[in-house]
C-alpha cells in the first residue's frame, strides 16, 4: 500500500508522537534510568517520616524551564505505582500541563476547576499503570499562583493524602513564577531538578534560597540528563539544543515580568 501526502504526514506525525511518548514512560526507559528512578523512589520513601496512615505529598520543581520536572514526576510516579503503591500524579503546572501532552490527553476538567469551586471528581486513570491515577491541570486559569496558595488547595492535597500513599505534584520552575513557592507549605517535601548542561549554579542557588525562604522541606536534588555512556568530558547537547534564553522567553516569561513589576511596586 502506498501512502501519499496527507496520509503520509499523518502517520509520520503519529509515529513521532508515539516515539516521544514511549521515551518518557517508565516502562520504556533503559536499565540505568529505571534504576535511577528506583533509587530516587527509595530515597524519598526514607526521607519523609511516616505520617501515620496518611500519604506523602511530594512536589517536583526546578530553577528554570525545561530541566525535566514533568519527565521526573511521571517516571517517579510510575516507579512508585509499579512497586505496588497507589499513586496520584497531579499536573499542577497549570500554565503548561505537559504531563497531559505526554500521555496524549486534554481533559478540560481538572485541578483548576476544583480550585475555583466546581463540583466533581477530576481524577482519572493515567493509562500508564493501574496503580497510577492522574489529576490533570484542567483549563489554564488566569491566576495559577493565587489558586495554588488557597485553603482549597490545602484541603484538596489533604484529601488526596487520605486516599493515596503517594501524591506527586508536578510544578513550574521556582525562579520564574511563584507557584511552587506558594504551594510548598502544603507539601511534605520538594525535589529540585537540575539538568546536565543546562542548569547554572547561580540559578540553582537562587532557587534553593527562595525555597528555603518559604521553609520548604527540600528532599534533595536530582541531576537529570547525564549520559553515563559519553564519559566525563561530555558537554551535553541539551544546552545547545534548548537555548536557555529561549526558554526564558517562553510563556513563563510574561508571568515573571509581571511578578517583578509587582515586587518593585
Ligand atoms: N533525562 C531525560 N532524557 C531524555 N529526555 C528528557 C530527559 N529529561 C527531560 N527530557 C525531555 O526534555 C523536555 C523537557 O522536559 P520536561 O517537560 O519534563 O521539563 P520541565 O522542567 O517540566 O519543563 P517546563 O518547565 O517547561 O515544564 C521533554 O521533551 C522531555 O521529554
Ligand atoms: Mg513541566
């Protein structure tokens, strides 16, 4: 069968999407990466004290965009689910709900709907593992930071922790918007991602300072994207590929500018 024009493009696009999805889903990871996520899972299990029957709520953030927060959140959640733990993954980067893009869904009802007071159950199966459920971000609200800092968010996380032994919360970067900082007070701990060849020391220091200022419980730092196979002199292609300035000029930039203006007033 020959494929022409439109059909060819459709199949090519689908193939690319499948490839992209497969690359980030736990079960398709290579052995070293799987082991790294298992180790992260174990470290997290031991770094938060037992909450007497209540689940552990863990946030994932980083200093700047594109360091692999959502990627880590999915794989960590998958690793927990695979070990038999009922796990809830919350797509709390409402400005850029990339978990939904990775999984290939676009639900309109989600975290933002619950936080503005809409009734209903927004939790859906992730489709990745029977033990892994997803609370999608929902429609992008105009004021994510304000919503995430409310009592409603606290109550929601409390409720989730009653039902799930592990709740993984995917958050935006700390140096760009306030979301992760405002929600950190409701979390049992937060993991900070740095990416090989991308994160600069200055940015990491700034992010840690901000998290410490709001008294977040920093569980540790994940060094993402290092390719062991390339030796210690490997400089990393990500830096070139994902120009760092380019990310700052992405959708987050507008918010960070607005925040700075607010701070200066
Ligand atoms: N260790 C890794 N190996 C391969 N690809 C990765 C790795 N970490 C992240 N990526 C890819 O890099 C891109 C950015 O990752 P991701 O979306 O997880 O970053 P993020 O920090 O959540 O970004 P944002 O701040 O925009 O939400 C994605 O295409 C993801 O699949
Ligand atoms: Mg993300």
